[in-house]
C-alpha cells in the first residue's frame, strides 16, 4: 500500500508514500468536501536512477476529496494543477515538469486497491517493477494509467493507455 500511496502523492500521485493521501473527513452531516492537498518533497533512493533524485513541488494547487463507505472501503479523488522539480543530487542538474493529473484511488476494506489517473502523472517504480511493467523507474506518464495492488502492497498490474512523456532518470544523467 505504501508504494501505491507514493504514486498518488507524487502525481497524483505519488508518489507512493502511504498515508500521504489521508485527509480529515468532512464534518458529519455536511458531506465530503474538497480540501487543499499539499504534496511533500522527498528523495528517491539511488537504486532507482543510479543517483539520488530530489522531488519537490514547485507549483501546487491540488485538491482532494475522501469518500468512505460503510463496508470499510475508501475512495480518494485528487485533482488540480501541479508542477514539480526533479534534481540529480550528484550533479545538481534539475528539470521542472507539469505533473497535473486527476486521480481516483479506491482502497478496499482488505487493503487491496486500484489507482486510475488521467493526464500527466508522476510515476515511481523499483527497478524490478519497471522491468516487469516495461516503464521507467522515475517518469512522467501521459494518458490514462491504471494500477492494481493486492492487500500485501504488491502491484498486480500496471496498464498505461498513453506514453512516457519524460524519463526523468535519462533526462537528468
């Protein structure tokens, strides 16, 4: 679940830091409300690109809505404008990318879930996951991305209907 949370937090996603998408529920009786969502800065370990990458929000006007059901499942909706910088911490080379996407993360009561993004989504995979799904370890993906995860936190499928807009690791070398 932590990896899925990071995808959402970073792009939507992102980045896959579990718990980053938790927002306080709306006041009882008033229904769910859109709340400001602030993506944190974080560092991608050297194993992803061969060097550490600092990821930092530059322009964030994102909003989240959390919907909970009686069966224990939860849906989180994320939308808005988002740009972030990526910096190679070895060389100082940096790029800033538009990562605006809408996202819907559905987490089932058993901890499994599905993430669907549309737009320009930041994406973070381990090298093994990147090889398995044929995608870069750190990138901006354009189009519709669907990620399924099991209750143990492992990706079961990743489908991209679109293309890799920016391979961050290659660009920062």
